[in-house]
C-alpha cells in the first residue's frame, strides 16, 4: 500500500503525472493571474460605483458573479481541476449544493426574523442613523428648560 | 488464474506479485486533501452563509466607512493573496522539473506574501480595537440605539476616567518629589467638564423628553461618516446657555433678596400666611438654582472644549480627539480615553466580521506553518505530491478570501 510514495508517478496505475507535463505551464498561469487581477479590479469598481446606490441588488449580483469567476479560475487552473478525472464532480458538486442549501434553508428562519419580532424586541432594535443627519443641527430648538417650574 | 489486471500467478514458486488497484486515479494524499477541502468548503459555507442571512435579515447594517473598514487595504490583501497563489503554483512547476533552488525560492516568496497578509490583517484588527470595536461585549463599546442605556454608558465611562485621573493626580500631589504633568491636569479638567456638561446634561435633557440630546451626544462622540461636529449649532447653543446662565444668576439674586425680606418680616412677626408660604416656595427654589447654574456652566465649559480643537483646525468627534496628542495633534499609540459609540447594527457586524476573518486568518497561519516546514526540504520530483497538496490547501485559503473580500468590504 505504499503506492503514494512519490517514486511512483501517482500510483502503479496512476497516470496523473504524465498528463501534468502538458498542462499548466508558466504562460497559462500568468494569463490566469492577469485574469484574476482584472476581475478584482472589476469587482472593486462595481462596489464603489453608482450602481450600488441605484440598484444594490444588481451590484451585489455582479460582485458575486465576479467572485464566482475568480473562484472558477483558481479551481480550474491553479488547483488543476480542469485536467482531473470525473472524481472532481463527486467532491465539488455536493459541497456546492450543501452551501446553497444552507443559505436557502436559513432564509425563512433567521433571514426573516424581523417579521416576527415581539413589541419589546422592536423597541430595542437598532434604527438607521440617517435621521441623525437631519436633526444634528436642530437640537438647540429643543432647549426648553422647564425644570425651574415643575418640581 | 488471473484476478483482474496484472495479477501474476506464480504457480506456487514462491513470489506472488499483487498489484494494488486504486479505486480512483489519484494518490491517497491528494484524495485525502480533497476530502478535507470539501469539508472546509462546508465549514466556510456555514460561516459565510449565516453572515449573508444575518446581514440581509438585519433591521439595520452599518456601512464599511462607519466601521473603519478600509477598502483599499482589503484590495491590497486580495492582491497579496493572489500573488502568493501564483508563486505556490510556480513552485510546484519548478519542483516537477526538479529545479530545487527555484522551487525553494518560490516557497519562500509565498511564505513572505502570506506573512504580509497576516501583518496587514493585524494592522486592520488593531485599528478596529482602537475605536472600541471588539467582537463581544463587555469590551465592545458599541451601542445600537441612542437611548438612555447609551447615555448612561457614556456617563459611567467619563466618571470612571475622572476617578482614575483624580486618583493619579492626588497620588502625584502627595508625593513631593514628583510633579503633576500639565497634560494630566488638562485631561482631568476636560473629563470633569464633560462628565457634567455633556453626559449629565444629556441625561437631564432626555429625562425631560428631549431624546434628540442623546442623538446629539452620539454624533459628538462618534460623528456619522467622519464629519466632525457642526460648529454653528454648537455656538448657537453656547450663546443661548450663556444668556440662560445670566438669567439664572439674576433670578438667584432676586430670590435671595426676596428671601431676606420675607425672613425679616417673619422675624418682625409682621408676616401673614401668604408670606409664609411664599417663603417656603422661595427657599425651595433657592435649593434648586445652584444646581441648575452649575449644570449650565458645565455645559458652557463642555461646549468650549468641543469648539476649541487645539492643535487641529477642524472640529473632530470626541473619540478622535482623545486619540490625538493635545499639543502636537499627532496620533497617540493608544487613545487615552474611548467613549462608547452608537452605531446601529454594529455588534452583529463585529461578530460576523471577526468570526470570518479570524477563522480565515487561522487557516492562513496553518498554511504558513506548512510552508515553513517545506522551506528546508529538497523540493524535487519526489516531493511533488507533498507540494501539490500544500498548494491545494493554499489555493483553498485564497478561494475563501476571494469570497470574503467583496462580502465584507464592498457590499
């Protein structure tokens, strides 16, 4: 059972190393590197663009698509999966399904929790800070010092 | 008999050569590494998936600017990790063709790039901590709503600072050989003025129904989106209170005069019932007025402090001022006081941020340990499998960051 001692090329019947010689290579990796840099710049640009204000959902979808693109580049080329046999599907597809299922299954539970908030929870829940900008300069109108009369 | 491929039956002459038939066309190490990586995918999917669900189901979520998250720094970290992915794959290429010294060079570069990533992460974490952003209470100084709990927390923080400084000053004064540094005296007077003029003032205002005062307190401690406090309304308030202070002092004089007159009447036994009741009322009011005067004058002192930024030319939030040297305006290594800040949604933000980036940083550290072990090795063809599997792990770490960067910094 010592076939994974690396004197053999990946196993007595393993043929991975034979194929490795023809795959990858410096030029391919440099192209992938360039692709990754370009995609990072694109996602940075989307994240800082006006699209985020106009349609945040489109911006998020765009950034996720870019991330998936970068992930595919790394997985296919750097992790060599483009040239591996069908076992790659056995490992990656269930993992991907599980990831998506996990998020989807949590949406009706944790994702929509605010729909079932109790009165007390709502009172103590956070609110947006936008109203601070409106009232920040108007506080002096409220300086009604009624303490002298009442108590 | 033949069992499958390659079985040579020796017909009993001693040496039977059995050939192992792997179920998959890859070596054990690679298979195990991929199995491990699929569990890691599930691990990070759990963390990232719950972040997504928590964030988009939250009533409010802070922006990266509010949480002092710098996108360029995150982009730089992404670039560093991408470069290290390239160098590890080039190290593998070099090892395959037994270019041992080249492979070692690439591994060293990968190790250095990974350490650079961790260093930048540490810098980012430190900048969070210095703003009071911790993953958990009680160290976390973030409150979610501008309510009485927040105002009380600010008040308590200032009182604690006041007690500490008073203790230190008194200890130095008792010791005849040492002098109290001017900076310490200044800080003590600042904190004293703020405790009454800012915290207590706000609590009193809120108690009488002016909850906007707490909102103002929050924006004075930690201005929204980096804008300093606005000068005009503060000056207007200061003038209004100075007028009120004069009124109060005038009132006090009047009441004292009235009290003396009434007291005289009582002593002379020319007082009637109305005078007696009036005397009681005047006495009661005279009890309250000094308190109001001191509160108002503390407010003026606090406003003066806010309006005079010292070495800086622009008004800054209080926490920012406490992080800078009073005379030179340079940033201190640690702020001498951090007041609680009010950022809606911040605690959940901090919890998810630190959890995800923390676990990712641990994985980067493990990768660096593996590379540190690889550096003294002779990385020729015989080590190809080890290097390939280390590379797989490192690419996975890069993959996780590829998803974390937009989710945390850009969304």
